[in-house]
């Protein structure tokens, strides 16, 4: 196949752009920039002036969770109970349950939700609607019946009517108890949701993802999709650090798998989050989930078993403790060539920024968090704003900077991340160029998944994992960047979104 009459942005410094690209089988063929006449009657695709780039990677996504949520009825912004019920009534039905989220009844003029309202809208199956703050459930009678009275737990609230019957509202621990016990999503439904989610991801140019959900059961779900030929992205799967003993016992280590699905890294947490004020800060505030010494132990044990570690660190103290642990354990992991990562790296003490590059620890950041967390950061971190979302400082110090969405926290949309990094950062000195942001989306994540020699740039011999954009992001005015659209996506030489011709 030859893609011609467009702009090929290879992201390879040796030959940054070309006018055509040849693809043979699942790889980019020799002769980027020249027509490959040796190929027998190749398919010629007219790009019509569009741009081709390496496909996008989302380096931090809770994919099964995000995929399942995509099928929920969305109740955000409902001004009344009637409006919420109307959305529920009109929703497509998938699987055994009707699920939804996002309602907030504080200002509803027509009263609190009850199971009777929901029974009328969903008479045929259990229904569970999660509130916007994730602290309450609104259930119908069919859902309540599944619990068989198993509702009361310490720390929970079950709202009851005058007769003592549950009204369908559960709060706090009762809500979680119900959800985890009686409303578990069956594997079949997860697989369906993930198949649908992969299509959405492909539409947004995604060809690879580093899955941060990390439950081991997800591997089996991905495998089913792969067997059904529906795994249309490369998956680098995480696993909880606590599972290391089991993984070691059966001899599983990072890198095992197929070209599409591989075991990746162990995940653990140093601290909480900015929004809930549980980020571990140098001023002494926040929550310590894992100490520096504990992380050092985890990193050493993981390294000996052949696993790199991805550690969640939001606060400046959490990041320092993580860097310290990687530094002290360097003798074990560095000789093994392990590629360690800190997830988020959201607030850094200025003197810690250069340590990422010095140690060779990647910063796995979320470009979209910079604009969307602006008001929270200004409110909770007024004295440490100089260290927040230090994308440019990290890059200039030589660190590997990879971007992920953290979906479902943000939308799974790598291009939105690029736009956020180039235009949306309130610290203007930390904004990136289009080339730098795209590097974090296309190239840097492949270093973390050890496949930088087979993909990530459009160079002969590499996998033909690419995205077609409606215009060349390197030549448009900055103000036009938010309008750039993904036209088509290819994984290993096969179109996985919108095959040509395009009009
Ligand atoms: Zn996350």
C-alpha cells in the first residue's frame, strides 16, 4: 500500500517529513519519500493533502473501567428527577443491567429519587444509578431484590420509608457494599464494553494503551478480544504490586505476551490526590500510602523478578520519596535495564525536577490535568505552584515525558492532551511545542513499553501504526489546533478506523 499526496510527519529526526509512505504487510516498507515501484500493483491511497503521524498511545488509562462507564446513562446536569428519568427511559439497553451515573438531587424541584420512579422507567431489569460524587446509589426494586436484604453495613445509610422499606437510596458504605457484592459487571459485559471502547479509542487515533486498571482479571478479557481479532490496540498491562508473589510463583514477568498484549509493569501508590487534599506534601499535609523505604523494598523485589514499577505520586513529598527510593535501589534495577515510571508527577519541588533525567525515571503525566485542575491547584497549592505540571522543565532536563489521559477521570483523547500542553497550561513557561507534545503521545510511551525499536516513528521496518489527520498540525496556526480531527487509524497495516477513500 502506498499513502501519497499528503504530509508524512515521521517524528524521526533523521527524516522528519515525506510526501508518501509505503506499507508492506504490517510494516512500513523501505522508500519513505519515494514511490516503491518494486511492489506488485500496490493499493494507492490518495491522502488529499492530509497528514499522517505515528499512532497515539495513551500511557495512563483505566481502560476496562472507562469502557464500562461509556455505556452508562449519563445523568450529569439533570435539573430535575423527571429529566433524569427521561434520559434513563430513552437510553439504549446493554447487558443484564441498566447502569448510569452523574445525578445530583440537591436542587431537584420534584423530590428525592425513589425505586418506584425508577421501576416505572426500568421495569424489565435491575437498574443502578451512581451519584455524581460517587457517594450514593439510586436503585430500582429489581436491583434491591438481588441484595435480598443484605444492605446494612457499618458506615452505610439505607434510606427507608414509613413502613421501613428501603426507598432505593443507599449512601456511603452501603452503596459500595451493594455495588461490589450484588452489581459486579460480568466478564462477558466487560468484553463487550471493551470492544466498543476500543472502537472509540481508535476513532481518536489510539493504537496503544498502558492500562492502569491493573486487575489481573483484565488480562483474560484482553485475551478474549485478541482471540476474536477485536484487539485493535497494543496493550501494556499493569498489575498491582501486591500480586508480585503470585506472579513470581508462576514465572510471569514484564514483557511476556504477544505483539498486541503484553504484561507491563507493577503499580503502586505513594499518596492520594489533589482534589481530595490527600496529596503528600513537603509542608506535612496529605496522606502517606507508601513510604520511601517501603517503595524501595517493592522496587527491589520487583526488579529481581523482572518487573519495572509505575508509582502514583501527586504531591511534592510523594515525588521526592519515590525518586529517593528509585535512587537507593538503582543498583538492582539499572543493570537489568528496567524502565521505571512515576505516574502524574503533578507537584515537584524545583530541585527534584532534574532527578527524573538523572535517574532515568520517566514522568508519566497527564497534559489535560493542567487546565482542568487549575482552580484546585491554585486553591490547595498556592505556595508550590511553581512546581506544578512542570512539563517543559522536565523535558528540558532530559526526562522521558509520556502523556496519558487518566480516563475516566478525563476523556480518553490524546489529541485533547496535545492541545492542553500546547495551549491550555496556565503556567505559560511550561507549555510545549506541537512537536514536543506529540513526542510525549507517539514516541516516549514506546520507550516505557520497550518497543521503541519497532514502533512510535514512521521509519522503514517499524509497525505501520499510524493516524491520518485532516490537516498538518505542524503547519496550522496555534488557534486552529483544537479543530484538528482524526480521519483514520491504522494498526499493523490494517485500518481500524475509517478506511479510505475519504471525501
Ligand atoms: Zn489513574
